[in-house]
């Protein structure tokens, strides 16, 4: 357990959805687990005037909604006593100076300050400017950290602009850029499984691996977020962030240790080694589609364009890319990454297919697959060929299947882990600016090309599998989308 300095978490946007559902309950759980330092305060900042009493009652409501089975009253008393509120009306030019005044009460607010900006992305730069103006980003005596929520920009130029703006006031070590996927234990496990075992590393390269698939699919549609989604799309929403981070963890070289700098340096190297997608041959490297009306769990659901009420939208709810990594380890290995809404299954996994065995014995011999399940099932599974007992020589696939999660294991939400890392000063699970930029650099040309191409987008019925047409990105005819992670399930 790392030592945490006494500190104050200043939470902008504390009345918002993220704070209600993840941050406040996450902080409460950390308190219950004894992971918050004794001297730690939470100052929530919002535009409206709210009394301390009303704010604490609001927090109780957030906890009641989250922990339906109840919670420990002693922990609640301790937690609620840490919580304070400050109104920062946008019309008040002295709002930030008043906040600084409030924070100067050292008996209540430890002076190491972490500012969590759970506000609209368009407000990130301005809040940092205002914090700096009143001297709250100054690290002369105490540490000062700023968490920037996702997304960091909406393309490379806007990410650079945001970076230029905040880096006037903050050093890289003070900036904590969130991709909450990195807080997931199953994602952190990729590194552990790769580098804490001797058996995997020797085969983790182009000599043995035929191709890799990284998949993140949902059965849910866009719901009531149609306007947000239509301004974003699957590529920007999921691939630019979570899926590329999963790819980086799967493909990076071994860091010299698990320090934040060493881990991020290797991720940056591999992200920067991904070959740009050739825009003049985009149709063989990138595929998009939209869900049409269909059925999910036996229920009829409308299509994306219908939900949006705009039949001219070309924004994708399905995106698949073929990528190559130009380094010696991954020379010539295709990486197929995809994300989709309203597919027939909700699953996040990494599927690695190995090359054909040198000896081909009879018909029906399959290539080995190694599958790392991330969500909903956390597992690692190896499919190998084995002799069918009997007089003849025939093979079948058997599996070594291990659940990562065992009865009684702790379940930690990604935000809990990230909040703890923030207070510890460990930014290895947060993004370095070079990672963010490499990720935008890769997807921007595709986003731009797709936005310009106004032809109707390929449709797939909600609840179906990948559109047949998506196979256009496969490098070889014998490659196919890998589905169920269960053996005997539908692998093809
Ligand atoms: N919700 C999630 O699961 C999720 C997931 C990934 C990323 N994020 C990111 O996390 C951040 C917060 O998300 P959220 O869903 O919690 O947002 P939200 O509920 O829409 O808003 C957060 C807070 O921002 C303030 N706010 C809202 N509208 C505003 C306006 N017009 N002008 C100024 N302030 C305004 C409000 O606080 P006051 O009125 O009290 O000032 C509100 O509580 C965003 O950057 C989002 O992109 C959220």
C-alpha cells in the first residue's frame, strides 16, 4: 500500500452524472476500504449556491442510489465530514479567488490539491487558466494535480490546442488525462500476464502470431445520446481511446520496470510505430456501418437513423480498422480492431490467432487461439489441438480456460483505482500527451475521409453479427471475425 499525503480533492462538476454514479461512490468505497488518508477533504465546486447541509444530503442520495444494500454508518459519518461545497457562479469575476480563500483554511483543507475537472470538455482550458490565475497550480510548497476527463480534444489540432493552453500553467507530471479503461483491473492484467509469465513472451511476435483481433462490442444502442453520438461516432468514441490503449498494452515491449514513466514510454513507442492508414486505399483498411432496425433479446429496436431523426447522417455505429505495427516484433502481423453498438453480443476481448502448425494432420485441424477476455468475462483461454482417442489419427480442439476472477475477489471500479492513483501521484494509468496525439494522428485521416464521403453507409440489422462486407479489410481469405469465447460456441 503506497503512502498518500494529506490532500484535498477539488471536484468541479460534482453535481453531474459522472460524479453521482462513479466519483462520489468511488471515493466513499475508498474510504470504506481505509484507503483515504485520515487528513483528506473533498471540496465540490458548482455553479449554483447550495448550502453545506443540502449538499451533504445530496451526497447521501448518491450513495443510497449506488449502494442499495446499505452501507456502514460509521464510514458514512467519516466520509460526509470530509465533504464541503463551494459555489463558483460563472458571472462572478472573483469566483476563483474566493475559492482560493476558502481553500486557504489549512485546518480543513490539506494543501496538496487535486483538481478533478468533471465538466464539459469545452471548459477544461478555461478552468485551468482560472486556477493558474489565482496561483492554485503553483507547486512551490505542495503538489498540485489536474485531472482532465475524456475526451482530450476531438481531433489532433484541438488536442494540441488544449495541450498548448494547459501546459502554459502545468508540467506534464501535474496533468492526469483520463481513459477510464486503464483503471480496469482486467486491462492492467494484460501487462502482468504478458510479463510475469515466461511462457507467453517467446511466442508473442510475428514468428508465431498470424493476426490479432481487439473487439469491443455492445448490444446497447445510442439511447438518448443521439446528438452527442452523431457529433462523435464509434471511431472517435471508442477506437481512438479505449481500443487503441488495449492494443498498446497488448503489443508494447517490456518496460524496464512498472514505474509510470517506463510503462508510458513503451506505450508511446508502440503507438507511434503504428503505420498510418493509407487514405488512398481506405476501403481495404477501414470499414464503417450503421445499425438498422432489428431485434435485441427478442425485442424490436429502431435503427440509428430513425432514432436520430436524420436519414442523411453518415456517422458510424460500427467501425473496424486493419493496422500494422512497423517494428521488428510485429512485422507483417495484421491487427483487426473493431467496435460496434447493437451487435449480437456485448464483449470486450483480445483474440490472438497463431500461425498454422508445421505438421498438418488430417482434416479439420484448427490454428491455436489465445483469448484474453476483458468484459464481461475476465479470463485467459488457450485453444489447442489434441488427438481424438481411438484407432485413427484425428484432432479436435480442446481448451485451457482460466477465469481471472475467483469467488471472494474484490471488485474495484475503474474510477476507484484511478482516484487512488491520483492521490498517490501515480500517473501510469493516465495518458501521456504523446499517447493522446499518436491516437488522434492515427484516426483523424479516417474520420475526415468518412465525413467527406456522403454516400449512404452500409447497414446491419440490430442484433446481427458483423456485416459481411466488413470482411473486406481481412488480409487473407482464411481470416474471419472471432465470436464467442466459449469453445464449441460459434467461432466462425
Ligand atoms: N458520465 C460519464 O460516464 C462519462 C464518461 C466518460 C467521460 N465523461 C466526461 O466527464 C465529464 C463530466 O461528464 P458528466 O456526464 O458528469 O457531465 P454533466 O452531467 O453534463 O455535467 C457535469 C457538470 O458540469 C456542469 N455543467 C453542465 N452544463 C453546464 C453548462 N452549460 N455550463 C457550465 N457548466 C455546466 C454542471 O455542474 P454545475 O451546474 O454544478 O456547475 C454539471 O454537474 C465530461 O467531460 C465528460 O465528457 C463522462
